[in-house]
C-alpha cells in the first residue's frame, strides 16, 4: 500500500499517522471488495464508523492511495 504524497493534504482534524492507520484498517476490513478489483481499477470506500473516504488505484498487487477525506458522514 502506497500513500501518494498529497493524499492527506486537506486532512487537519486527525493526526496524519493515526489517519493512515485508519485507512489501513478500513482497507483490511474491505478485502472482499478489493479482491474483485483488477489492475488499473479505481476503488472507493466510505466508512461510516471511521468517518473517512478513501480513493485508491490498483496497480499490480499494490494499492495506491490517491485521496483521503476525513469527517465524512454516510447517510
């Protein structure tokens, strides 16, 4: 898993290292969804419990985290 340099640039509420760990946790909780994606696909996860949104790209066997938003509410 790779975090693109500016993917957390607009995140100011939660410490960035804690936020990265939350992203890792959310991705690990959604392995079934991620396993359905193919190389070159874009994945998106909105987690209501952690209140974060994650957008990522699948490149080979790696996930490239492109965007993280905090304080996201799913209705």
